């Protein structure tokens, strides 16, 4: 089948819009818990709404990045089958990236999902992943996980024809990053610290309006795969390496197909083939506006992209509570 076969394009485009409906449902449900100090209820509402929304999508999907193993999560667990039936695809989800952010009413919480052909996603266990990412239009292999922060910054500044002092490094605000942050500041770079939400942080390297030049540091491995899927669509480079704490984690990863615990994965190894990515803002941030609710309805702001075409679309949805299924608004 030709890459741009007309029938497959229709399926792709329809699925892309369906993914937005899925993330909208999760964002709308989570938005009722913004600022209420209950991250578990916010996450539970998003998971429940996203799972119900998937029941309306014409796919035969398998969750490969989800809420955990079957015995840890009642829905959207790794291995769960979802969808009405249709093309066989792998699904990666984070129904609410930024549960604590949502509970506190902070910025940059999103609902996100990615879709790939069967076998397209790295089956990453729910552990940490060391990550580095830069935007598009730069020489391949410009930065590397094994290079020192100052070396990566020097090469990036040279490629961008700017001073290191002009570069903005994005990372999670965690104690484990203190040495890396100190090294970046000593080299002269500026730092953007995120309280949570490294999917959005990685994506920011490809969006000019964010001012982010490079993402460094460790975060969740599932979020790393989701971020790689987004960069495959929007453009950019990324490397990731799983970080194991004990032999039990190594054994579990081997059961999921990870043969080399020390391997550095490229963006194409984390998200292969044709990939789609969608996200809806729960609380506002540089990439997406948050859900705006009223008594009659709500407005959502979403992004959807496809690696096949490279198209990135922003979608503003206006939702009428009198007509929208109550299950998606819980």
C-alpha cells in the first residue's frame, strides 16, 4: 500500500480527530477537580472518562503505555484491549499528566494519548527514564545522553549560532537534578524548572513560542514514550535510557521485551512507524489553554499531530453540557 493511499489517509484523519475527542473527555472530567486538593480523584475522573471515550473509537487497540499493570489499575492498564474494533494499533496514554498540578490549580496539566501501528511503541515499564531532547532543524546526533551538560550546551549553542547564555534548559524541579542544574548554570545557560509534566516539557523544545532550547533530566519512562511520539510528529531529536533501581525492575522490563538495560533509545526506537499524538489542556500553559467551564458548557484547547503528514492542528472545542454525554463529564 502506498504511503499516501487515499483510503488509509481517511482512516488516519478520522482517527486523529477521534483521539482529540478522547483527550477532551479526560480533560473535561479532570477539570472539575482543579484546585480541590485531591489529585487521586482528578486522576480517577480523567481515567474513567478516557476509557469510556475509547469505547466509541473504531480501533482494535492495545494499551502498551498506561496506568500500570493489570493488578495496579482497574482501567487503561498495560495489555488492556480497547476500542470498537478496526485497525490494530498500540495505544499510549496519560489521562492526566500533572495530577498534583491539577489538585493545586497550577499550570500545564494535560490529558494526552498517542497511537502507533502494532509494535510501534517501546514497551516501557513504569520506572524512570533519563532523557534529552532538542528541536528540529539541527544536525543529527548533536547532543547525547552520555555527554556532560556543558558539552551538550556548547554544541547546541554552536549549531544555533548563539551564546550559551541565550539557551533555555527545561527540566523537572527535583533534587536528583541539582548537579545537572548547577552545571548548566555554571556554563551560563538559563533554567526553566517544571513542578511536573515532562511530556509538555519535552514538546516545548519544538515550539518556538516557549523559548525552550533543550530538555534534560529524568522523568517517567511512559511519559518519555509519549513525548517521543509527539516529537516524531512535530519534529525534533530525543534520546532516552531506562533507569533501573533493582533486579526486579530489570526482570519486569525483560518480560516486556527490553533486552539491554543500558541501551540508549533513539526517538525512532521509542516511537516507530506512523504515529499520532493528541493532547488537551486541563490547566493553562505555554502549549495549551486550560479548560474554561461555565454552567452551560466548557471550552477546550487541544493539539493533534500526525507523523505521516507532519501536520499540527490546534482545535478549540465548545461543549454543550445539555447535550454531551454525562459519562464524559464526571
